[in-house]
C-alpha cells in the first residue's frame, strides 16, 4: 500500500462495508413458490450436483436482470466428501452444523468461499442440475479443485466494483449485460459462477460451449465410429468468467433433478386440492402442501 492510500483506507473499508450490507440485505417481497421437501432433497442429491438459487437480496435482483434468468447464484453440492478432500475441516463442520455436516454445499459469498448445509436454501426457490455422464475420476478432480478454494477471501479491490450494482441496470444495453458481470476483478468472480465453471472446464466438461456442426459422408462416419473419435462438431470452450447460473439450467449436458414434495412420492395430479377462494379451503390446502420436514420441525 502506498503512503497516500493509508489515510483513506479506513474510509474505503467503511464505504465498502456499507455497500455490502445494502446489496446483501434480504428483500421482504421474496416469494417462495413451491415448498421444498428436505428428506426428498437429501435422498436425490449427489456430489457434483450444481444447485441454482433464486436469491432474496438486492444484488440477486441485479444478477437476474443482467442474465435474464430466475437464478442469481450457484453452488456445488459435496455432501460428506470433505472427509476425503479436506478432513481437517470436519471437526469444525460437525461442531457448527451437527448432522447437517453430511449434506454440505460449497459456494462463493461475500464472506469468501465457504461450506454451508443444504438447509440454508430450504426456503428458497432452487433447482438441481446434474452433470450427465460425468466419470468418477473427473468428479473427484472437480471436488478436489473446489474444496481447495475453501477459505479464500472475498476481496473487493475498489469501491467502483460494487458501485455499478447501484446503477439502474435497465440502462445497460442487452448485448453488454452478460459482460457487465465480468468487469471489476475478483469481486465479480465471487458473485458469479466462475469458480464452478473453471472446475468443470478443468476436466473438459462443457456447460454452454459454442458448437459448429460438421457434415461428413457415411463412409467417414463409419470410420469415425470404428476409431472411437469425437462428435461431428467443433466445440469452442466458454469463458469461465462469463458463465452464469442460467447456463447450467439451459445446458443440454446437465439433467434437471426433481425433488418436489409431490413428485418425490409419485405425482398424481388427481390428488390435488385446488383452492376455490374460500379462506378455509385455502388454509387447508396450504397445510396439505407443507413439506414433511417443515411440518416435523413445527411440531417439535
């Protein structure tokens, strides 16, 4: 730090702290559309799943607008894999989360790269995306890379890196909205999904690459199949800094995992009780769709 920066450093930190508190303050108008079943979610999740979250903060609104998507945040589910990759952290996780330490996800937040239990997002709108056909050895490499990021700080280098999130995002032309998430350095990389995109790119797993289809005759196709060569297309690697939560949702290489409270036990639309406007019916219907996990916690 240069001599002239020392006197203003406390002021800069105070301004950055105020900005972070404003941007990460939960919104009162957040709408949780569908109840999440904790037991079903735990049974369906697998290490390596990407969890998309519709955040409830002001900065979440900005990211959703810039990406034209419902999703503002992404995390990687690791379950209890810390015991293999970061065993020294297990005692702390068990002390903090108890039995929830077996159902952990890794995410990049304003506090840096941290572990949290899946129950953190039980009252949020979420989606689970599972990489299709990912080999076990490649999954281990992804888990190893992401767990190695734990503890890295959230480093905001300049006030302007946060100030852009206070401007009306509607003024940003459509073609520049995605790029607006990239500029600004390390602060932006924590907010978006760069960490996950780099981990998947390290094993050559695609998210939303640019694809140019190629045409070959039947003879060359047969020859390609015999030699076990690649697909008849040219793939261009995506820039990890420009990957957004929406890309995991749209990617044909990730499957959507359903864990809804109704579909978890076999969905039958004929069993739905539709509200008819009567307050008593509405209350009864709301009670019927309450997740079993929520009901048990309320009873306790």
